[in-house]
C-alpha cells in the first residue's frame, strides 16, 4: 500500500473513500487467528458464536483459548506463525503483541487474497472489526470507531442504551417476513421493572397483546401503527377467553406479524403462559418466552417485606388462592416457618385464614396485604390471622393484591425508615420510583 497506488498511508484507506461495512456468514469457514493473548481470546469468542472454524497459531495461549482447544472448538498450532498458516482461510486476524509479525500476516493475506484485520494498527489494516450490538429479532447494529476503539465503545454503549429503552425504530418494514410470538413478562406494573429484552421486543412488535396487569405505561413509545389488543381479565370479567387469546396469537403470527404477548409478572408464574406457548407450538408458530419479575416476590419487596430472611424464614410457598381449598391444600404441606405468598386471594381471604388457624397455624402469625404493588396508589394492610379479614374488609381491599403470611411481615416496620412514614414503600423503592440515580 503506497501513495502511488492511490492509498493514503496515514489513513490506511483510499483518500476520500469510505470503507464498506459488511456482515459475513462464517459458518464452517476457516478463520486464522495469529496470537494467543486477550485480544485473540475476544476474537475467538466472537468467531465461535458465528459458527466459524478457527485456527489459532501461537506458542502460548490464555487459559480460555486452551479450554476451547481442549474441547475441540478451535484448532491450536503451538508455535510461531509461518507463511502457510493462512492456507484455506477466508479471513485472518493478526493479534500478536509484535507489530512486525502482524504486518507480515497482513502482507501474506494480501498476497493470498484473504481479508485480514491487523488488531494492533487500524491505519495499516485492510479490514476493521466492528463492535456488535444485538437489537433482537435478528437485528444487529455494527459500530466502528474509525480506528479509535474508545470512541467505538462509547458509540456502541449509547446505541445499546437507546435500544434497551426502545428509543430506536427497529421494527421490520419489509413484508413477507415470518411471524412469531414472544411471551414477555412485564413485571409487577412499574414500566421500569420490565426486562431489557422485553423493552427491545416492544420496539420491534407489530402487535402487542396486553394483560390487565401488564405495564401499560411501557406502550408510550410504540409507533402509532402498532396494533394493541387488550385481553385483560378481571375478577368476574373476561374480555376474551383463553382459547380466543391462543387463536389470536397464532392468527397474527401466521399473518407475518411480530407478536408480543405482554403479561404481568412472569409468563410462567400463574400467567397461563405455558398454555399459550403450547398453542403456538402446536400450530407451528415460533414462540420465545422472556421471563419477567414475578409479583410473588417483587410486590412484597415494594412494601418492605422480604419473603425469606435469615433466622426468620428460609423458604416460601407461592400458591394460587383463587379457591380457598386450593390454597389450603398446599399450605398444609409446609411448616409454619415457611412464608406463604397468596396470589388472587382477596375474595377467598376469610376462608383461607380461618383454614390456616384450623390447620394449626399460630393465630398471631402476621399477615400483610399489598395492593397495586409498584403502581400509583400502592397500599399495605397489616394484621394477623385473627383480624386480617376484618381489617381488609374495613379498608376496602381490592385486587390486584398479594397476601403474605409469615413472620417476615414483621420486618416491614424495621425497613421503613422514619422519613418514610406515610409512604408505603421502603426508601430504596421510593428513590427508584422517583427516578433518583442512586
């Protein structure tokens, strides 16, 4: 590469010409990596994910590379680089700590018409690597720092952050793409508690099928043409039967849509996500489950109640209290020092607490009912097995609510700091809800 050939040696590229970004399919293709240090290890991690057949040439390698070689994932030639090591390679990485060796690898690759990346000098390298930012749904963003790795990392981090919160338009535009369903756990209701992957999937969704307890504020950033379908179920009111919901998911996906089934809590924790996943699988529709923060643990935490605590409770039992008999049948199987977490138990609360006392639970066992956890108007009603039903009735407790039975309820008063009196959340939760960066 010389000035006479039209190349700018200082820039490493043709003057006034941009480099061409490409995505390479390296599956089962030979890629030579010369060097065995940390840089080589990072490249090998990317190459193995890409399905390449890497060859490592280096006298010594890091323990991570040695493990890959021992497992047969990469081939390792334990010696210094020689001219014939690029034979059969489609791509080469010069990743030693010796600039002269790296230059020789690049020169040999040029002679053999093999693309090469000089990891020690962007200005001398005929090819550059890029920082990969996965965006979900088959989308990957590649970021180059123009020969400045620090700038590239900063840009990649910024892009990833915007993708995480759904601020970048990453929905498919081309028609005819295959549809699929994502069962996404939306957490206990606060849009800040949905997972990173859940937010990314909302940004690419064509259709969002919502539960009543899903985080509705998370829809604020959706494009105007995204179809939002409310299939929420409330006590005594079902907007749509489960069979109809299953059919809806399958129908929209077969029409080529990316369907996000946004559910409260976790899809597989009393969310009937298993039924929806089976329906999609039976219909031949690709389905992916994205876990969420279950309300069984997070709602008590919002009110300052850990479901386990050393010296108080080493286990907890989460049960559906849709019927009192269902809840009591399981509660009777555990010891009295196991915390009981009851979901859908407001209506059956009087029968459940009476049954627990009849089964031998100490009538003085503390009980807490947390309504609308992590949402505006969160409220906690505290009592014991003897009086919690009356207290709930007097307070007008309504669903959605989580009932906690056990001595861990007593920790709430200690976790609520003096300056939190009058608030239903522990200070940490209050700061998070207010957007405090701490």
